[in-house]
């Protein structure tokens, strides 16, 4: 079906992803295919180039860094996601982590070349901790987080396409309250904030017990005079606080200011295929990739709307066989990116080559469900989403096994460690586990669901991004123009809405499947993530939309339920007069008027 390009889609495509001389999506597809085929044997490059082009035409969308940089002859990286380590030292490298200013330089270099960076600031000693070398007291993590933020501002002023930042702090760090409140005032324009929450902390919240705020650094005299003591495990207890009070402060800040998000860090590490050789304490800025120090991941998404057959017809169906055939090509393309990309730092390249993480996901789920006649908050929609996620998991791991037979396993591969009880890989079908033991695995991780917002807009006519439902059918979006540095307002339309209007006519009444993000109950957002999460070895970027009048108790229930469901993290957003909204719907959504008089399906909250 031919639908005219939207102005914003064409502008984003040409302004963000096209190289000089490229005027159409096909031009970019050909460049990407030719570039990624360079990792293949010379006598088969033409063959793989044709296959990689066909994969993109069938619905595979490489992530934005790949689309912009593949074959461009630039030094910028093709990798979106990074996590950088930082140690508790000003000027001297520690054994395992770089000093603060070394980490600042490494982060700046990664941002300069286009990567987004997550950092766990928990190793930094708390405010008023003892600094023996200068007989002084520490400033705590917050001033250094602001320093990193200022560095990102300086890079942005040079018109660099620098990535975003994520700051993580553990829930038991003595400066956690100050961290949680950091977004309440001005500043930290480039940081997302997340609290790394442990299972022990959540159990203490439920039991209304106290929790120790601890650090390895010795407290200063003031802290010790207030009762700081050293525990048997050699951690200093700065204070004891009520876990429930601290938890309420975290959620209250998210309710009022949109941050912090929460990472359920024990769940992340328990599920990690590589727990036998790495520990994770942070994620990339959008949260879809938990990564170790110097970890990185290259991303790509499959446009699910391209695999819907006979959309909006009674015989509409999802072509699961076409998905299974497309996944191996996408896996191979992303594996090639690892070998072809420029890397900001030597350590990042070493990490990538030793583990070969990739993150294949999907985008357009919300629109695909509408085209199938399924409301996002229905049991039937979650059944379809699970079948898609399961197919992607099995096809991706099978493809990685085949690549291992052809190219070799990732360097740190250990079958017993990978398939240990409790890991993601231990839940694979038995035949895949047997094949992994026999032939190995090319990639330690294969799956994540990223936001994919910009590429979904530029390459797929503004399909609903990632796992999200559509925001609205028509809305206004403001975009910064890179060349003129101005702001332009665009009228934007949802892809499924446009297809429906093309088929049924402009005056046709929307079907019951047209449910947008703001109509859904928060529990419906969580239920979809809980249904899909067991099939994703990385993580899922998902915003749980809550209405502006959502009271604190209901908002807190979102975060608490996410932990009970076994999710790896949660971020909820409630628009308000301070934060506003990112997008602005035009008019009164037709489906919202309709559904005010009908009862929706109550979503299941079971962990499928």
C-alpha cells in the first residue's frame, strides 16, 4: 500500500541518517548493506549485500548509529549503547576502575563519537567521607555527576551528535536521598537517573524494616560522631533509615519530577547469561541494555507492521514464518557491526569482541496489534506479543549457534556457565540448549527491545515505537533543526491510523482496537512487559504512562508491582504542569470518546 511520506519522516531521514547524495530510504539501505557485507568473505560479499538489502526491505531496521555511520567513512561509532566504569579516586587509576577524571575523559570521548553512556556512581565515597590523603572530607557523587553533565553540555555546543547519559546509584548508598532529589531543581539536563534497587531492600520495604546506608569508605569525623560504625563485612554504616520511607521518597520524586527510574539489579544479574564472568551495575541511558564496565551493544529492530497480512480485514494475520526467516539475517548483520565499527575506547572493543553482545528487538508492536484488530490491553494481544517474542528468541539463538559453527563462539563462551540454573539461556528449549553445548554460541546476548523512536519515524512512517502502544493518532511534535538551529512544529500521524484511513476512508469510525497510550491503565502497560520479558535476554525500554491526576498510592503500585512481576526495571511518567508532555495530541482522540462509555478488558498481571 502506497502512502505519501510525512514531512517529519522525510526531514528526519535526510537530516539525521542520510549521507551526501542520498535522497531516499533505498539509498541508505544500499549503503548499509554494502558496508556490513564487508565483514563477509570477499568472494561472497555481493551475495550477502543482496541479502542484507532484502532484509531491510522486508522490515529489519538497524539502529540509528548504524544507519547514520555504516559505510560513511567516518570515525563515529555504529554502537548506541555503552556503560563506563568509574572509581573512587580523583587522579590515580584504581585496579578495576578508572579514576573520576579518567572516566570523565573516556565518557566524553564516547559521547563525542555518538554513543550514549550509563555510569554507576556508587563507588564514589559519600558526602563527608574521610579523604586521608588531604585530611579533608569528600564532596559525594552529586558534584561529580554535575561535572559529567557540564561536559556533555560542552560537547553538545560543538554540534556533535553526542549521546545521552544515565547516572545510577545504589539504594543503600549514603547519598541516595540527595541523588533522588537531584532532578527537583535545575541542572542535569543530559542525565537520566535510576536507582539500583536490591531484592533485600524491597523485602525490607514490604516488612517495614530499616536498611543500612553503607559504603566501603571510612566516614569523616562528623559522621562518626553521629554514630557511623563499621560492620563485620568491613562496610561502614553511615545511617540506618526506614526502607519504606526511602522507597516512598524514590517513588514520590518519580511522581513529581519524572525521575528516577528503578533498576531491579538483583534480577538483572540473576538472569544474565554471563554472570559467571561479569557483574552488572548499570544500563545504557534508555535502559534496554544492562551492561558491564566498558560493555557495549549494537542494536536493531524488526518492523512488525511489515509482517501483518491483510491489515484491518477479518482474515488479518501475523506472518510468523516471515519473522523467523528475517531474524537470522538481522543477527548476522548485527554480528558484522561488531567487527566493522569504530570504537571510542580500546576497552570497549575488547569487551565487545570477547562477548559479542547484540540487541535485536522489534518495533511497531502497538500498531501491528491494531492492524490485527487487537486492543493493546487485551489477553489476545498479549498472546500474539508472546508468540512474536518467543519466535524471535528461538530464531535468534538458532542463528547464533549457526554463526558459531561458521565463525566460532564468543571468546568467553562457557557452556556450563551460560546454561547454569537461573540464567536466561537455561530457559531455552532443550534442543537449543543441546545445540549450544555441541556447537557453541556466537553472541552472549541477542535480544532487547529499544525505544527505536527516531528510526521508526524516519524508516517506517511513524509506527508505534518499540513495545509501546501509539501515543495518539494525530499530534504535534517539535523538533530541533540541526542546520538552522531553530525549532519546527510538525503535524504527525500514526502509521496504523493512516493505513486505516487509506483503506476505510477518512470518515470511517475507528475500530475498538484503536487504543492509545493515554487511554490504557498503567497495569496494562506492565502486563505487556511482563508477558514479553521472559523471552528477552537483555531488557525492555518501556514507559508506563500514568494520567496527570494519578495519585501517589496508585503511582507507587506501578513500581511495586513491577518488582513483584520479576521485571528488570520500571519507569513511569505522569505529565504535569512542571514537566509538561513531550508530545501534544491534536483534538479529542476519537477512541477516547468511544471508550469512555464502554468497559475495557482488565489486563492480566501474571508473569507469563
